[in-house]
C-alpha cells in the first residue's frame, strides 16, 4: 500500500498547494505568538484557525485532489490492485501530506512558544480534525457524480459542522432551557467533531471557569481520564466511519 | 479462459448489457462489434471489474471475479481513451506499473516501446502528449507485461497508418503465441485479417457469436463487413447500422 501512496504523495508535493498551506499556517501561528503578549491568548486565536480553517482546507484539498487523480485511480483499477487498497493509498497520501503541513505549520511554533497541556491539546485536536475532514471529504467525493457536486457537498458539510450545527444546538438549548441539559449537551458535542475539539481545548484553558455550572460539569468530565479517552474514541470514530463508508461506496461504484 | 454467464447491467433506464453468455478461449481473437452505445465497452469494463454487473457472473481462468483483483495480472488492457495522471512522466508511468506488477525485467515485452520509439519521450509529462502518442503509450502498456489475455478497446483509432500497421503486426504475433485477444473496433477492414471469431452486440443484446470462417461461409462473402451486412439483412431492421457503414465506404470510394 505504501508503494502506491508514494506516487500519491509525489503528485501532491508537485502541485505545491500543500507547501503554501504549510507556509500559511506557519506564518499565521508565528506572528500570533509574536503579536500577543500572553501566549494563551495566542493559543485562543490559533484555536479559531484550527477549528475553522484546517477543516475547510482539508475538505477542499481532498475533494479537488480526488477528482484530479481520477485518471490515476482509473489506471490503477485495470491493474491487479483491490479497490480498498487504492482508496486507502489515496487516503494515506493525502493524510500524510496534510498532517505534516499542520504539524510543521502550527506544531513547531506551538512547541516553541506554548509547550504545555493546552498546546498539546490544540495539536491533538488539529491533527484529529484534519483526518476527520479528509475522511468526510473522501465520502463526499466518492458519492458525488462530478467535480462541482463533490466540492459543493464538501463546502456544505463544512458549513454544517463549522456554523450551522452550533446554531442548531443553541436553538435546542433555548427551547429546553427549563430542563437539565448538561448530559444531553455532552452527547450533542460528540455529534460534531469541531465542537468536541473546541470543548476539549477550552477546558484546558483558564477561561473555562467563566462557563458556569455546565463548564464545571464539563471540566469534571473532560479533565478526567475518561474524558480524554472519550474525546479520543469519538474522534477515532469520526475518522474511521466516514472512511469505511467511502470504501463501501467506492467498491460498488462503476468507473 | 473467460466465461460469461447471464450478464446483465442497467444504467438508469438504459439496458447496457442484456443477458450476455459467452466463452472465450485462448488462441481466439474475438472482435466485438456493434454500433455506438451497444455495450461493447461496458462488457470489457465488466470483465476488468471496473463496472459492477447487476446479475450474472464472469469467470477468468475458472475463478469468478469477485473482489480478488489478482486475476487482472493476467490481463493487458488498452482503453478507448487513455487517461493518465497529467504530471506523471512517460518513463515514470512505466516504472510505476512495473513496480506494481512486480515482473522481472527479462520477462517484460518492450517490443512496442522500441517500435513506437517511446523511450525518446520518457521524460515528457503525459499532459504534453498528443492523442495519438497517448494511444501508443496505452498500447505499449497493454503488451508490456506479456499478459495471457489482451483487451484492446479501439486500438487503432487515432493512430497514424504506420503505427497502426505496427500495432496490427504485434497483435498478429501475440495471436501466434496462443493468447486470448479481445478487440473492439469500428474499422472492420482492420479486424478482417486478425480475427478468428466475431461477436455482434446491439442495444446490449448479443445478436450472434460465431467463428469468422463459419460466418463467411454462411453468407458467401469474403469480407467481414459484407458478411455482417448480409447476415443482418436477414429480415432484420437492425441492419441499419451496417448499411450506413457500407454506404459511407461507398461514398468514400466514389469520391
């Protein structure tokens, strides 16, 4: 499988988009740490980048890459290679390049300026979100018939996870504000990897004290070992389930 | 070598393949002919596993093709429109496939590489190649691994007369080696010299599958085109297509 991924990687590196992405992340995070006097403030600004920009770039890049390598996939299909292996190689290639872009672009400045629990939580969340949104993008592009639909679906999904979902949660919380909702919101957060990542990082920061009773409950939960495993497990599910679904669809697809 | 049983495939409303039954054996050169959209390419793609049939089965060398892709190492495929990764260089393409198929250098068939003089363009990216040159690359790739089964989809379309002759020569040579060769083409005169059997498809149905000599004897015709024309004229209106082909030939001649 690694043999195929090598060619995928080679193809990605030639296009230089990933290099630009790395540079962008590096410049942004480096300058944030330089501008803000307080490192945890810089982390908070970086959090926005990680939660909004990283998923967006991961999705768009993956979708475009998938359609651009359609010829490659076609060629591989006439060779003695299984479809699962072809798709997983594509995934590995994209994941490897985007993850290294993230860890070089944000990881190095964070390790340099804010090497603590919050920083590590940020890196973990960013890495996990990259993988999650690559999986979702693969699913969207395998299901969509053409490039325009694929990219459209990817954008819509990103919109949903980054913006619309929060609105829906707020709506639910307002509507049922008379009831105890703490456990329920915990469940809701698991249904959106971006939210889960946000809560996970926020609770590592001092500002979580401002979040009242719910914050205290969250702190209790996410601060403990179970909370870390919970986040890890949910993120893993978010990575594997869309990918498995994508493989299932891809195996039955006519090409 | 290839056994096809009750193969059916529907694309939305279009019945692309309707209950195809056939047995292809080694030493045969089978011409798949029929009008555009009659299901020739779909049949080929079914054999290659690129299109999933709705029902029916295909056996290659006694094993049903179902998931396990290893049977494709026996097949050399030349697609109708060769699409390759744009950034990849010609030499890289050959190296990559060699790497994937894991065949020792001595067993490779570089005959067409030499005759088409492809080595001289090894460092050109695929996107800069003309349609005809791409076709040459496709042909050279199909024969490269010395496969027992060759599937050629419109092999001579887009090739200049000289290259076309070289390719036909090569097909003849492979025929002598007792291989199974499947060809689709609209240029019936090209097929005349090569073919041993003829399979005629129309609107997804197999109209007939006969030895060429039998076909010629039955119709008392010397040429493949005319033989098919006369058999189709046996009270069937499906002969329209072949009438058009012959009419076109006549006009070309008179001009």
